[in-house]
C-alpha cells in the first residue's frame, strides 16, 4: 500500500485490537448497561480501565452515554449505530475463534 | 463471563489485535509471497518486525513456510486453512472501516 493511503483493515485493527473495546461492545450488543453492570460482565477489568475505555468509545462515536436526571441520577451506556454495526464482525470473530482456538 | 471460561471473541481479539498480523494475512489472501515481496507490500514494516510476526503466525498455525531446495533456495509464505478462514472476517473489517472511519 502506498504511504498515507487509507487502509480500512489497518484502521479497523487499530480500534478493534484493543481487547476490552471489543468486549465492551460485545456486552452492549445485548442492550444498554450501567457502569457497574458492565464491570460485572467484564471479568477482570478495573474501574479505571473501564472508565478510560468507555470515554474513548464515546469519543470515537461507538458508544452513547446517557445521563438521566434523577433522582436517582443514572448513567447508561449504549451502542450508537456505528457500534451496533460491529455485530456481524464480532460474530465472525466468535465463530472463527470457536472453530480454531478452543482446541489448545 | 466466568473466570477462565474460554471466550472466542477475546481470544480472537488477542490475535487480530496485532495490526501487522492482520495486514500480513490480508496480503497473503491473494497468494503466497516471498519475504521481500511481503515487506514491499507492507508499507513501513521493518525486516525485524516482519520476521518476528511471520514466526508467530507459523507457530500459531495460520501461515505455512515452504522452503524449496534450490538453486536458488527460495522461501515462500502462504496461508494455511486456518489463515484463509479469516477472509470473511477481514472483509467485514474492510467494509466496516470503509463505512465508518474514512470520514475523519
């Protein structure tokens, strides 16, 4: 590929290569969740890492952060159209991984 | 997910998250290549990195290294069935990236 040419595969790898990014999106595909619900679903993630990952996902346009004025105040994270559009890709990852990696 | 449970999405992300890994496979989808041909196709990769990546891909079972006894001796890298099976996934990445990332 030529220098500075846009390569959608490389750019997508840059985003999806972040393991937690993908697992957060995978969890949100089943519906919006609060911070603590997400944390409980993601075994081993620290609050600091989850918070940082969610901010990046909001910034990149894949996750929507909704604050409902209470009481009680609640913050819910859900996928935008861009995030939901990763469903097929994540399903492909799931099926490739199930087929080739589980044997080890 | 429970501790130690196998998650195909997380495991696949661990492999595909390596940007060069994916680009090497993407290049080899069009057919086997020699080291220098691959290096020329991957803008910006160093010989050291390409060599390391190829060894990992051979070890993981995605790439086959074929040495033909010469003269001249030639080494060609090609995809195994496991590697070729990533085609659909990489095409999904390409189409998602083209749709959502090129606008920046």
